């Protein structure tokens, strides 16, 4: 899976990274490389949380949960 990331330098000199495809998924770093490493971790964390929410929703609604690869 490939996601677009927006990378900007803030007024304090840090790089702020955001993943627009995942609401609320942001990170930062002192360098571009650090910001990109941090946003990658943030994306994985956000996806894990969203996946857990989907599992709970499926159980609550007695729905079938199907795993797909993207």
C-alpha cells in the first residue's frame, strides 16, 4: 500500500508530516528523514487502531469480518 504524505517545515524548524488519507494521522521530526520515519510509525499505529475498531464493530453487529490485502 502506498499513501501520500504532506511534509512541511514549521516555524520552529521541525518537519511536520501528515497523512491526509487517515484522519488525525500526523507526526514530526527534526529532519525530513526522522519525520518520514515517524509518520510511517504513526500510519501503522492508526491502521492498527482502525482495524481493531472494525473487529469490535463486526462482533457487535454480528457481521462477517473479511481480511483483504491492499
